[in-house]
């Protein structure tokens, strides 16, 4: 955790990234259901992947990992 500084800053960054990833997922779903051009969906997917990679790096510094699962079809 030394690379990040302190737990409070780390927690804020992790929380914000989780929020951004959720927003990315919502945007992807909305554009897929709205039959938006594939380019728009791909842009949001790339943005989500960037946010996921940043989150993975933050968690890796603390000895944790994350796995994103598609649970939309779970019910």
C-alpha cells in the first residue's frame, strides 16, 4: 500500500473506479439495447477496460484481485 500513500486515498480511488465501471456497464447496455452504432459500444467497452485495468493495479498493490462477471443472465 506504500505506493498509494494511505488507505483513505486508496479507498476513494477504488470506490470511484467501481462507480465508473458500473456507469460504463449501464452505458454499454443502453447503447446495445438502443441499437446504437457498434463504434459507440466499442468506445464504452474500451473505457470500461481502462477503468478495470486501473482498478486491478490498485488492488494488486494491496494483494487483491478482481474478476468482473456478467450476471445479467443469471436469473
